[in-house]
């Protein structure tokens, strides 16, 4: 069965262009012109990926993102924003979007970013169908179950989006190793595009808010100034 993508975009010409180029990837593509209709379609139907414009009539794309994330924490969401709208990009990532693209964008980059998100969706699905104990990670009080896609710390379950899960899993798999933002973009998001490092920053901040005792003084996911981020195994010592 082909992967399915929902485009929520109020400009018909842009939606048609996106739809045409995604169908070249053999994807099943649906389209909604409004946030209200997009939200209804997203919650009632199953989509591999949702492309969500920020500026929509009625309910905004940011509100749609928030409501989808509340109902489907693992849904893959990519926001489409104006090139000059840094605030929308930041807020979208803080609300749980997995990625964003600034308009105008190239067709090749759009296709590459969509393929990258779909690879992550497939990987997550494959892990959930496996049951090998070796797929689990246990470091001190932190337990990562890749089969159930579940993370607990000191016995408390964390409510993470799929990207937050992948990010923490990647860092915890390489404890005390420092990764630059570009390396994390490549390993977790699966692409090599400059100018999107803020995506990493936003996800790190959101991850810390759920993981750390004090997000302003992180003990687990630490910043190595001038280099990047690392998972500090001592921060989760039992």
C-alpha cells in the first residue's frame, strides 16, 4: 500500500504543485483547503505524513498542529511557512512539528524532505513490530523500549513526539559522545541542508522540558558550547 500524505494548504495552485510532485513519488495525496477540514481528515483518517501550511483561513496551521499532536503524538507533521516568518517556524517546532519548509522551496528539496520523513515513519513501524530484547536501552533510571516506542525515567513515562523519541534514542545510544547540530540533522532527520539547525535547537529544548528536573540546568542532554550536544550518562545514574 502506498504511503499517504495530507496537504493542508489554502492556495489551490500551491497545493496542486505539491500534489503533482508528491504523486511522482508514488504517494497517495489528499488535499484540504481549510484548517478545520484538515484537522477532521487528519484525526479520522490515517496519514503517513501531513504537510501543514501555517497561514490558513479560520483555524491556523499552528492550532491544527497542536490539536493533531494532542490526539496523535506520533503523527509525522511538516509545517510550510513563509520564508520571513521565523516566529511561525519556532512556534511550529515548539508545538511539535517534526520539520518545516520555508516558502518558496525547490521541488527537489520538498521531495527529499518528504522521503526523509517517510523513512523515519517506516523505521518506527518496523521497530514496533520487532520484539528482540536487544532493541531496548537501559542507562541508569532511563529506559528506552524501541518495540513499544516508550521511554521512562525513574519509572515515569515521557510523552514524546516521534522526532523527540528518535532524538533522545540517538543521543542515548551514543552516551557522552558530542554531536554537532548538522550531525543530528543528518542522523535523526536524515538530510543535509544548511539553515535548518534551529530545528535541532527547538527539539532539544522541548525534549529537555519533558526529561530534565530543571530544563534551565540540564543534567542529561547537555550543551557542549561551540560544538553541539551530548547525552550525559551520569545525569540518569540510578
